[in-house]
C-alpha cells in the first residue's frame, strides 16, 4: 500500500518539477519506470444499479418507446487506494441480472488478483462464464469490469486512456445519433437544425417506419435541410427483411446516405451481404454483436463496411480494441455506439477511426465533465483514466437496491 502512495506522490511532484527543466523531466520518467512491475491488488468490488429516466421518450423501429435506461456501475478498489470505475447500460431492462452476474460470479474471480493483468482476468471471466455466455448479459457484465480495470491501469500510469491505448489523435469527428423514429419530417428537420446549431457536422436518423415511402420522405427532408456536403447516416434497427432492406437501400442511394445501419438482424450474414451488394450502400452494424467472432463473420461474410463495437457490451475495452484491430487488418474504419464519453478515447487511440456517435441516453446529465463539441469534433481529455466523473448526488435518487 505504501509503495503505491509514494509513487503517486512522486508522479505529482516530478510532473511539477518537469516544467522547470531537464532534471525534473528525468525525475518524472524515473518515477514512471519505478511504477512498472508493481502489483495492484484488487481488495474490493462494489456495484451499483441505476434506473435513469430519459428527458423525453425515444423510439426506434425494434425496441418501441423507451422512457428509461439503466446503468450498472462497478468500482474496483486496490490495496494502494486507487479506484477504477467501469459501467455498462441497458435500454430499460436486464440491469439487475447484469449486476447479479457481477456480484455472484465475477467478484470472486477478481478479489486478490493483480489488476495489472487485464488479459489474464478477462480470460478468467470469459471461461468462468463461457457455458452460459459467449455474449449476452455476460458480455455486458464483463464490459463494466474490464472498463474499470483499464481505468485503474491508466490512473496507475498517470495517462489518459486514449494515449495509453495508442494515442493517435485527440480530435475525433462526431455525429448526432438521433433516436427519433417518432418524429414527423418537419419535427425531424427542426431537430436537425438544432443539432447543426450545437456544432454537429454529420447527422444520423432512424428509419423503419411501417411504409417505406415514409422513410424516404424523412431522409429526403433531412438531406434537403443539411445540404449535399454533410454526411447523413440512417439506422433501421434491424426492422427490414432482406428484400425490404434492398429496396430501401436503392431508394436511399438518391440521398447520398453515408451508411445504412442494421438494415436487418445481425445474425443473417448472407442476407446482410446481399443487402450490401444488391442495395449498393455501405452497411454499419455492431451494437448487437457481443463477441469478436461475430464481428469476424460480420466483416468477412456479411460485408459490413463500418463495424461499430460498443465498449459497454462487447466485453469492454479489451475486446473493443480487438475488434478495432480486426477491422484494421481488413482495411476498414471503426465507428461506435452509445457512451460517447468512453468511445471518444477509444477512437482517439486508433488510426482507423470513423465517426463517433454522440448519444448516451442523456447520461451526460449525470457526468460532471461531459466532453464538448466544436465544429463537428470532440477532443479527448488528458485527465488520467477514462476521465468520466459521475455526479453521485444526481445519481443517488435513481439508485436501485
Ligand atoms: Mg444503431
């Protein structure tokens, strides 16, 4: 315990000195090197479950009207007093089960372990839960733990997540991820104008209405609003059959759609490949894929052009980076889904980043330092760790026992 406290104090002191000259910088580096190799023993695992109301109901083509979302939070405390935070979210149900999985099945795999050995702990969790897992709720539970482990590692090394993972570019292009299937074209245009005023330079809207003509009118209205140079994405949330999706893609092509997201269920690899080739639009998918193997099939067999892993349900940062590297080897960019405050760091870390989806179900209301947008770009911060600081006072009223 004492060693870690000394290292933290040394880092702060050396960083202060480093502004004064070469000797200070050397001391800083020497302290970083001294920190290497020291164990970081997990002494406690705390979980919390929140049921958070949305500011207004949201609708997509498959999940209906959403009024709440859930956050399951994990706090890992170590023998030196350092704490790491991780979390996952749901669109209204399943949170209690995820929390139970962590408390009943993962905590015992973590207590007493060295938090530096993230790959080892990830593998331990994976195989402990493999028989009932290989995705699903287990992937959500592992995500929350894994994110907390990476937060710890960053804090121990006094580095922001985006730099620890690779440090490619702190600036990431962002788009407004609308959950807006309920809006009529004039309302959609008003929402779009509002997003442009906020600084967005790329827009995504939902499609998947009962009649394709309604979808076409919505896409047409937004394209006319934003002009020809602003990227426009559409998201069907798996609503179409393969034949419907091919017809829709051919209609949407007129409006220069940047990507067509989840046109059908992600499990239909052959169908998805047909939509890509016969529909003629790049396909995005990933929020409903929970293993790297599903991503491999989606890239190699389903021809998705924009993999979009969600760090909160793919098994955390460890697996998100595996998908990013898989995409890299296939010469593909990577985009994201939800929790943009975390994905900002991940996309800033890699060379093959596409757009960052800006949408967290309003979670920014419960974060003290949400990232800000300027002229279509968000910047990852240099705070150690993932940098997300929750407003515990705001959250407390929504905590589930
Ligand atoms: Mg989507």
